[in-house]
């Protein structure tokens, strides 16, 4: 098998593992295990908590002491064990701790996957900017494929989704050890611990506009966590007259439209970011989150199905226009010496702090609007839409950044990551 095909298999399985449970686990915990919204939100917030520190710590190990592909393999084997344990758990407290450990070993693999792919391509004489994006897009394909498999076979409210993820994680863990060697590249001991885990980038908070940008990035990251946590659980709650509808029978297929939309909107980012700048792009993203939640609030699996579909399509704009554009903005604005650290800080604010706060706060909102086990989803989604609307109203006054109309560098246009 060629190197490119081996990396396609790596990227596909990396996100197949996540796609098998990320969107559907909330529905399983609410519909089958009868966890409360607060308990589900807390369990999902473990990804944010782990993202605050684990990618940096694991990155130190791969940079200084152990081959990156071996660290990747170990993390996935450990994650496979945690996912298997999670499939047997019915207690919310135990589920929280097991999923926290799983998050601690899985979240760093997102960056490690890129590190291994870059290293193997470079050592093989391949142009990383040219060849990695077509390989990386198979990660999104893997995520969508996992959602479809879990949904079509009827495992979206079953622990089987965790078995699928566990088996895939074990397989990828073993596979990673067979990949070409990616030895440590930074064996110098002079750098401080703070520098190694990316704390150098916190100097960016001295710039008021960058501080505002990172703050709102965390706020939008919270919105992403809300939809990951409760999107499919919301669809499972439509029963009675809607029991046989497509949205209720196959919520995973409907939710996967969001990821398909994401792969399409990502292609438009170089055009829009280069011509309109990060401020307008982030405004569009925040407004898209308002529509994402608002359409959930007024849609239903019957006559309102088109509104749910529109919400899924809008997700691509809401996600890509803040996550991918934000990452490129950081790349353009940060000094070369701290660019890697700045990207780590961006991840901490969005996938770490934002996801942590979004998971905890959204769970409380769901519980507030739950009476005798019945959730008032319309009110819940309108509260979330109102939250995004507040961000949209405040952002243009708080973020005074003036677009320089310098565009996106040509060498970045082909290297647009996706979740």
C-alpha cells in the first residue's frame, strides 16, 4: 500500500472513532440511560477539560522523547479500553470519569494525527501543502461514515456505538505502530516547560483586539459544544405522530448533513477571508449559529423538516467560518516564533474553555426546561439562539480589527483543516 493510501486509512479511522459516538452519545444517555441534561452536559464537557492541557503535554512527549506514531498508537489503545468500559456503564458519575480519561487520550490524537501525517509525507519527499488536504478530507468522510453506520443499523441509542468506536480505536492503535518512524524533532532541553506547552502565545492577550478575538472564539466554541451534545437527543424526543418520520428513524443521517455541509463551505474560506476579513467572517459565523439554533426551535420532523435540514446546512457556515477562518487569522497575525503556540492557544479557547463552558451551561439550560422528564425543546433552542444573538450584537462593537485586505497566502489556501 502506498504512503498516501496508508495515511488516508489513518485519517479515515482517526475520525471514524469520533463520529461513531460524538453526535449520538447524548441521545443514548438521555433516551436509554435516562441521564439528566446536566449530567450529559458534564460528560461532554470532559472533551473541553482535556483539551485545556493534554494536547500540550502529549505534544511534549512526541517532540522530545517518543516517536509520534508510537504515542498515537498508545493513546488509541488506551482510548479503546475506555470506550469499551463506557459501553458497560449505567451510572452518570462513573461515565463522567471514564469519558474524561478517554478525552485525555483522544483529544491529543487530533494534533498527533497531523504531526504523523506531516512527518511521513515530508520524509517521503512529498509536498505537505499540496498532498495533505486531499488526505485529510478522508477524516471527515470517516466521521460521516461512522454516523451513517451507527444510524442505519439502529445503534444510535445503544451502547453498540461505543463498541464500534472501541474496536476502531484498538485497530488504529495497532495500525499506528506499523507506520513509518516519526522520531522526536526537538531534543533540546533549554526551552522552558511553559514554552513547550504553548504558554508563550498568551502574550497575544496583551493586544486588545487579539484578546477580544480569543474571548469570542471561546464563546463560539461553546455554541459548537451545545449542538454536539444535544442535537441528536433533541431528534430522539420527537415521538408519537413523528415516530415513523425520517428525522426520528434516522437522526444520524440527518445530523450528518452538517458534516457534509462543512466539507463544502470550507472551499469558500480563502475567497471570503481574503476579501472581507476576519471580522465580517466571524459575524457571519455568529449569525449562522443564531439561525442554527432558531431553526431547531421552530422545526419538526413533519412539516418543519425543511427547517431542520436548513439548520444542518447552515452548520457548515457556522463552524467553518469561525474555526477554520479563525485558525488562518491566527496564522496571519501571530509572530512566526509563536505561531505554533498561538494555534495551540486557539484550540484551548475553542475546543477547551469554550467546549467546557458550553457543555456545563447547556446541561443546566436543558434541565431548567425539563418538567417530569419532558423537555421543552423549543424554549431550550430559543435560549441557545438568544445566547448566540447576544454574541452577534456585542461582537462588532468589541472587535475593532480593521481588515488589511492582504488576503490568504497562497500556500495556506490548500491547507484548510476540518473537523
